């Protein structure tokens, strides 16, 4: 998914980052560096083994396994875009609590939230210093967060392991496990706040022919190139994942069914224009299925929304491939590609 921006210095969970920017952020950069040193002797790379790094580690809740390095002067916990630790649980205020870095350590305070912030089971009433092993709960949510002091090697290892649980190793997109969890959170948010949400399922046409004719290494290169093409075309706030095999999926927030179809058409065109392996004069196309949640088309569950987009994809395949198809009742009448593009 990537436009070129100056990387922000702010640390945030991967579950948050893709809502606000598709550019490589500090989490990506640290995970990249961590991957390169994880098998090395820490002393040979100059890594400090002094427990001077502060992290938040989600032990329980929808963001289970999330690791955030606390490096900025302040870290916001809340339920809105822009929070460094974004919690989708009901009852979490938009700006629920804030951590502060001071010379003598890390402090936390509740931001006058209705449901409160709890430190080791006790409700916070003032700015309080955190110590290694402290347990945090925000309101009456299921999310439990541990505050830990770790050394540089441990921080690198935890961030790397967290990255590995989120990403497809070939394309470096989010994996299905991450997408399914994120989609459920976004669907619940959209239902609570009455906002729009769309899913686009994208499948490479006749991909088996690529593998059969040119071999799996070329097929892998095609998958990576298509992933990068979709990444560059989608909106910064959209979530893109490899959903399985030659199938990709996009979760688009606050977008109407018509604009979701327009996005799908942009993706279709961008993939068709890709320069792949020049040795074989190879090019590919994609078919796209689109379904949207809005006031006119309610869905009872996230699974229903994804299933509707998947069914629309199969309709596009049946209609000749290299085209966009919307869920029943949602088509906005985008023109079909000319015969020369099919």
C-alpha cells in the first residue's frame, strides 16, 4: 500500500498506523532494523542490554499482541484516529489517557474519562509514575496492557515478532489474520457511529497460467508487483492485505459505494498498466468485487460484508474478468472496460 512521505517519529501500533498513513513509519523502520540484527550477537552490533526502553504490551483484548515502544514525550491512548494506542473497545473515550516521558521515568494520567483508567486494579486519580510490570486497563474494557522496561535487544525482538504476526512474508502486506481482526473492529465502529465502510476483493486474472508458463519465481514477482501497485493506488487510510493465494482485499473507511467502485476501477487500471517481467512481455489484469456498508445497505456482520464483496468478485469473473462488480443493489453503473482492455 505506498506513497512517499517523510516518516513520522511517533510510535504507534500497526493496527493504528494504516488508518492515518500508508507511508513507512517508525514501526516499520524499527522492525526492519530488528529483523537484520535479531540473529546477531547484540554486543557485536553495539546493542545495549540495559533495561532503558519502555514498552506497552497488550496481553488481552482485540489488539492482543500489540507492542508499542514509548519514545515520544507523550503517548495518547484512546478511541479516535491519531491515538498512539487506538482501542476499539466500547467505553473507551476518544482521548482516554496519556503517558508522559520525564527524566525520572514514565508517568500516566487519566484524561477525565467517564469510565476511568485503572493501574493494577486501582482507579487513577492523579498523575502517577509507572514501574516495570504495572498492569493497565482503560475503562471496563477487555483490553489489558502491561508496562515493561526492557533492553534494546528485547525491544527489537518484540517489535520484530509483532511485525511477523501481521505481515505476509512475500508481499509485506498485512496478512489475513490481521485483516480479519481489523475488519471486525472497523465494522463495529461503523455500526456504532453510523459511518460508511467498504470492502474490495481483488483477484489476479488467470494467475495459474503465469505459474504454469513462467514458473513460480516469476509468479511470486508478479504477486509482489501487483501488491505494490495496489498499495500505491489505494488511499493512505485504507487497509490492504493479502487474503490468500492471488487474492487481495482492501478495507476502506468512510467511503460511499460509488466511491468504492471508483477506487476499484483505479486499482484495476493501475494493475493493468504495470510493467512486470520485460523478458516475457508479461502483463496481468485483476477483477474486483465491491460491497459497502451504509444506511441504504445494512449488513448484520463483518463476515456478511466480506461475503458480499467476494460474491461480487465472482460475478466479475463470470462476466469476463478485468472489470468491477458491485454487490446487488449497489452498482453505480461504472462503464465496462473496452474490449481492447479485457
